[in-house]
């Protein structure tokens, strides 16, 4: 029997809460938010699922509900929303979140470790979450699936066609980061979930299309909410609520209409040019007969004051109202200002069905067509665009007619056909109500999805099929509870070429045979390649962590790979202006840049002659920003400039916070001045016997042990002193 699944869903932007979603509030709160919330809810009800955690951003914004600032919100006994703070507290549009994603990943890892909720499977929604899932998958070795919801390539293409410049678009939408994230999810995710077979084709424009694996699983709808118009609620209280809501929906619409009893032609969408609402008004406005048969009702988002709305939405709504005026549709057309998306949409469909109306969606292209199945489930026939998902829905459900959204005569014919032929109306209405339950319920969606996860995990012994070429990965090393973390400098501490390294063999044996409760890290001024060289040459057991390049980089090791901690890089980047520092230092005559492989984004390395060293000149050249830079001369010949925040000591603190290791459980060993930084706070220090001149005055205290013996033998002596080894 498969073990029950713990699944983490990631949806970073938008507003998610258990007490009702604010759909339509802005462009980031549309169908995707609703889809994810319902997916999470129905997944949590599946018998193979142990728990679902929905990770999103914590928002503490006075202009929004305080619920978005609750770190963990319990939805039911198998579902919760977990909110991770990053990039401040204010609500931000998705385009502004890209630069903070590494901080988000860091927060998620910390949260997962702290609460011990390591998932078996991750699922990301939209490109920003795809970036985060790829990172988490690498760090935690947990496979992930991805749903795109929309693709950057097409959005950029559309905006370029509308005359905007590449430069302006990059500034506002961060397309480079988005496209790179989309390429990466194709390469690394176990599979991509699409709503239709056609949607798979849309990924063909990406370089990594062939590396992706795709599964079309139709989205579900909540058939408890979208039920046929003739359904009678048996619970008296719920029935009363239903009656009240229906009354208010009817009031909202009727106040626009001279004869509210006629059937209605209903449209419901965001005020987006792409949704093509203007064509529907043109068709209706030009046809007097259609106007005498039915009223036209358009719900186009939620508006207070059109003049204050974003440019694109303002333009669409203004055009709709001007067309209404052009064809003098007063008394025949309703365009209500608002509706309660969470509770009223299903009632609007049922109201239209009771009036023997028809639902219209003339989008130029519709990825899936959620409104098409919602209206069908309510028993409301449809006239819908043939471009995209609906062309797969209508043949299966037989609930309406497909049209070319730009062919007015086709649209008019389809509307008349349904509105004037009662048998045709009933045929489409009944088919919709029955077939949606069969093919498009959340239960059938979730069943297919869980089956795919179980198949993937059983074929790959849990690590995901794409990871089968990493047979040695063992995430339990990072999952475990750690009693002691030994962090050791390399040159002069772990190894000392001038000495015969007594004790090295014994120390290695202890590290090889260390229990699960002991972790080991190397901290060095060397870059990663040089650290790897030592590990290979000296046949050291693999450390759990490597802090290298003078504390500017942190890596995890997992048997075959070295994974860079991008959260640490993000932390260092605050107030660090690399190019500016390099250009200022170019005037210093006695330093010479080291080779390319000695440099990294947070370390600028030079050579110098000991007798030329002039600290005052460096400070003068760096100007007012000098205090944000650490200047590290070493061995009388190497000179490093790194961010003030970068140091072995800060890296240890960062690691301990992320992996929930108390600082008092850390033992750090070093031999020179740049190791002292590791011995801060509750960390236990070991200074080896062959210490450099600047450490000559140190004596043993409660928190620092000064060993009598050198290098690895001194480390052993210290470990015995702290009773870590017997």
C-alpha cells in the first residue's frame, strides 16, 4: 500500500484565505486563485492524501483583510494556508515579486524544517511559483509538478504588438526572469498539468518543450455550488439564503431593464480587450429582432469609478458604455457595477437559466473556458468561441454551439437558434447539467491527478522520474534533528601540509562514522572547486554544508550535486554595489585583479605585495560606502573585498536559522584571524595549536578552547573537551 501523500501547493501572488476569495479585485485575483483554492480543498478530501499545505506570501496591509497576515490558517483538518513573509508587508503585484523569490524559498525551507512538514510532492502555479518549486525541489530533493495558468511568451508578444517597447516591458513585467523560470519548469518538473490537449501546443514556442512531460486534466468545478437551476435546497436555512441572494441578483439586473421578464443573453468576464465583449454588443445592437426576444446582461468585473481604474480596464469599460449609447440600448441592456464573486456567480447562471436565457463567451482565445462549464452545470446553454478549450468541451458535453468570435452572422444565428427553439434549449440545458457532473467535477480531476503522482513516485522510489539519474540523494540528511554541527576551516585547521597531519586519520574515521545527529561543514576562503579538490585528494567524507569563497557562498552537498543557497546570495546583495567598487579600486596601483575563477558576484579578489599594503588608501578610494565593505588581506598576498554581511560567522547563523539548528549546538574550529568571526555568541570555539600570530593571546574560556596540538589533532582534542566524542 502507498503511504499517504503530504502535498505542498505553491501560489505566491494573489489573495488566498479560507473565508471567501476576492476574485476580480485586480488582475492577480482571477480564475487562478479560485482554481488553486478549490484544488487544495478537494485534494484534502482524497483518501490517499494525508495533508495539503498551501504556501503563499504573508501580507500585512491596512487596506486589506487582516486574515492575510495570519502565518498559519487552518482550513480543515487536512488543509492549511501557510504564509511566508518577504519583500515587506504591503500587497504587491506579481511582477514586483521576482526579486524576492530566493528569500521566499529560504523562508519555506525554514518553515518546513521547523514544523517538520516535509512534503512528498510539490505543485507550483504560475511562473513565479515554478521558480520557487524548482529551487525547493533541488534543495529538498522532492519532485514537483507545475501548472502555467498563462505563459510569458504570449503576453510579451501581445504587448509588443500593441506598440510598447522591449525596454519598458522588461522594466515592468520582468519577462527575462519569467521566461527563464518557465524554461526551467519544463526541464525540471516531473510533468506540466494543462487544462486541454490544445494547451500543450502553446508550450511549443519554448526551447525546453521537448524536455517537458504533459498531462491534460480538465479543471473541475464545485458541483455543490454550480447546480442545475431546478435544484431545490432541502436545508431550510440554506434555502432562505439562496432565496435572498436570488432576490438581490434579480434586483441588480432588473433595475436596468424595461421588461425584466424576457430571457437574457448573459456575459461574465474581466474587462479585458481579449474577452471581446464589444462584438457581443455590436451583434445585439444591430439586430432589432434579437432585442425584442431577449435582454443583454454583461457583468464585466467590479468597478467603483471607471476614471480611477487601470488604463486598459478603463478603456474597455468606456467602449462598452459608448456602444450601449450608440445603439440606444437603454432599458434592454444591463451592465451592473458589482457582484459577490464568491457567492453570486452560480446564482447569476441559475437566474439566467430560469429566464430561458443563454450564456455567451466570445473571447478571441480561451485557454480552457471555466465559465462554459459553470454555466452548463447550472443548466444554461452556451454560445462560445471555437478558439481554444471550448472546442474540446462542447463535443463532450453537447451543451451549446461553437462560433467564430469575430463572425457576427454566426453569433447572431446561434443566439436565435437557442432562444427561439424550446426543444433545442432543453436539449442543451439537460446535456450540460448531466455531462459536467460526469466529466468536469473536482472529484474526477483530483482522482486523475493523485493517480499520476502515485504512479510517478512508485516508479521512481519517491524521488521523481526525472531524478532517476541521481541515485545517491538522501534528503533525510537535511531533514534530521541535529544535536551537533562541526564547522571547520580547511587550510591550517583540517589539514596542515607543513605538518604530517597527525590525528587526520582518526578525525576522518569519526566523521565517516558520525551518527545522524552530528552534521559536518567546511568553511574556507577557497572557492568551491578548490574545496572539492581537497575533499577528493584527502578522501574526506562529504560535508553536509560548505561555506566557501570567504563566506560569500553556501552550498549543500547531496551525494552528487553541490547546490548553491540562493537565499544567502539574496541576503548578501543588500547594499552591495560590485561594479562601483571595482571601478573605484581601478585607481589603486599596488593591487592586481586575480583570475576570473577567483571572482564571484559577492567577492572581488586581488593580489598585492605585503610591503605595499595601504589600508587608508583603500578606505579613501571606496569613499562613503567603505563601511558596507569587508576588506580582508590574507597571507601577505591576497586581498578580498566582500559585502559587510558576508562572513563565515554570519553564514553559520544563516544556516542554523534555515535548518533549525540552535547556535549553541555549533562547534567551530579555526587557526587564523579570519576564523574568529565564527566563534561569536553561543557557538563553541576550538583554536588549534598551530594558530597564527593574531590568535597568540587567546586562552581557554567557557566558550573557546585553545588546543595544545595542531590541526586535525587539535580539533579532536577540542571535541573531547566539549564531550562530543569520548
